[in-house]
C-alpha cells in the first residue's frame, strides 16, 4: 500500500501540489466476516474487537508508518524485514 501510494503521489503532486499520506494499524485475532448483499458497492464487512483495536493503532501510528500490536509482533518477530 505504501509503495502504491508513493507512485500515486507522483501524479498528484505534479497535478495538484499535494501529497497523500497513510497510517496503518495491525492487530491479530479472530474477526467476523459477513456479506452485505443489501448494501450496494460493499460486498463484505469485518467486525470484532480486533478490528476496533487495529483502528486505534492506525489512529496512533505516525504518518507514513505502521503500528502493530504486541500479539502481532510475537507472530512476525524474526521474519525477514520488508523492503521499506
């Protein structure tokens, strides 16, 4: 997502003189995924405490960064770092 935003920003900066930024929050756990057949344009909804917690992490993350929960960190620590 961040790489795609960097590419998108090239055109946006040139055309409009602004830069879009993203904050990402990630938590790990069980969620409920349901279809929303009666809502045009939206096929699925995801709900649960994990979704709410990830939303709070997203709000607290610095611009352009990713904030993860301790549970998520335990799952990914020791993994290869991403390219950014």
